[in-house]
């Protein structure tokens, strides 16, 4: 939800992916496969309702799409596979790819993400991560109806996020179990 609202605010302020080339399986997506939601070079000033109304808005389920192997669903061709099956395959692929990653962090758990990074890669940062609770999405105002639409349009990302948090805390628990503090080791020798 926060990521989608943040992306909307970013686009509303003039950001664009106009020059992005969405490649899959060695081929660039066509404008028929990924049409623009706007005319011209950007969508500056777009309302949240207009942002939600665009069927081809790449903000929808962005995390799932970015982590999935799109070759499994014929890349950006949304007409070759039933949409429900396409969603199922993409979500399953994104979860599998997340599981294979040596490390990933959770944005709203910065300090814990830092600890897990340090543990995973046997390193330490000079300074502690700082958790910022003020983002572009926290300043976005949406109605209950708009929030419901965001939840529906990003249901794959929401499920992926719940899976990611579960996997993240599983890894944190493993880290905590394997990282026995010196004082506990010392006490166990008595």
C-alpha cells in the first residue's frame, strides 16, 4: 500500500518511466503490451483516481512483477494466459526467487534489516541505519474506497509482502539462535 501511494506521489510530481525499456527474454515490450497511461512525456499532476483507473499502470503489483520470472507468463503479453493463472504463476515465481536470495531487507524494519545484512555477509556498518517514519506515502490522503482499490490492485504484492516478512523473521530467528552472546557462552562453561 505504502509503495503504491509513494509511487503515485512520485509520478504526480513529474517522475516518469517514459524511457524505460521493459525487456523480457531478450525482447523489448511493445506499446501494445505496455501502453502508456498518459499522453506526452509524463503524468504530472495525476489524481489518485486516474492513477487507479489505468489498467496498464506498472505501479500495480510492481514488486511481484520485478521479482518474478516473466518468461513463465509469456513476458509482457497479457493475452496469452488467463489473468488468474498468470497472477498465480508470477506470485509463485516471485516467492521462489525471494527464497533463493541470500539477503533482502524490509523497508520499515531498517535496523533489523541492517543486523541481518551484517550477519549474512559477515560485515558491519560504521553507523546504525536510521528508521524514517515520514515518507511521501505517509503524506498521501486516500479515501476508504481508494484504499480498497489499491489493496485489490496490489493483492499480489500484499501477499508477497506477507510472505517476505515471514521469511525475513525466520532468517532473523535463525540469526538470533546462531549468534550466542559471549556472556551466555561464558556462563554455560561454569
